[in-house]
């Protein structure tokens, strides 16, 4: 082969390689990428709009109407009081929130409890009485009842949509990792 043909073949290889590699990776050849390992939480498809009900805090004050606006919100529904699953979910939410560092101002937490229950002691975030609309929205991830809600942490986006959930027993690291990735790619800022 002549030198000019080798140069031509080299140039073709250089310019053809990126699209060929993109097609190979897109097709999933070699299983180098497992989509199950990216998110620890589960996305809701479609996202559920958060109710516009006015929530009342356990001390009788009303939660501000714009509480869910401008921030990502971790919500736990203690369907039948705050038992061990609720305590574990609150602990995971708190630790994940603290681990966010400076991005913690972009995330807030909320506990919803039945009117007959009282919130656990030492809460450093609001606890409000759940309404029927919130109960319907935060029904089990697959539409199930209260037994499937225990320990679930829900994520509400700044536009008031319930977009994902973290199953019971998931650790704070998983919640923090998902939130970190979300906040990194989210253009939504507080304020």
C-alpha cells in the first residue's frame, strides 16, 4: 500500500470510530453499563401531582402554602403512627439530608401523620397531619395499601410532583447518592 492510502485509511478510522463506538455502547454490547445501578430510588411513571390541600402542623399552625415550592422535599407518611419503620425512615432522611453538605438548603423534609397520632420527639423538621388527598397520592408504590407504605420515603420535586420513592429499609447513603446526582443535574435553585 502506498503512503497516501495508509493516511486515508487512518483518517477514515479516526473519524468513523466515535459513531461506531456510540452505536456499540447504545446497543449495550458487552454489558458495561447496568441501568439498575444508577438510581437507588424508583421513579414514578407518570409522576403524581402533590395535593394542594393546606396541611396543618401538629401544633395547630398551618404549613405555608408554598412549602413544597422551590425545594426538593423528602416526605414520609406514617400511616398508622410512628413505629419502628417510621423511625428508621426518619433517621435515613435526616442522615441523608445532613450528608448533602452545602446542598442541604435545596432539600427539606416533611413527616405526615394521622390526626390521632403525635410526632416522635426530637424532630428537626415539620410534622403535619395527613389529609385524604395526600394519603391517596402516597399510596403504596404499586398502588397498595398501608402495609406497603411502611418505611417508604417519597421525593417531591420543586414543581410539586411526587417523582420517586425509596423503599423501606433503604439506607441514607442510597438516598444521599440519588439526591446528590439529582441536585447536580437540576437547574432548580432555591429562593
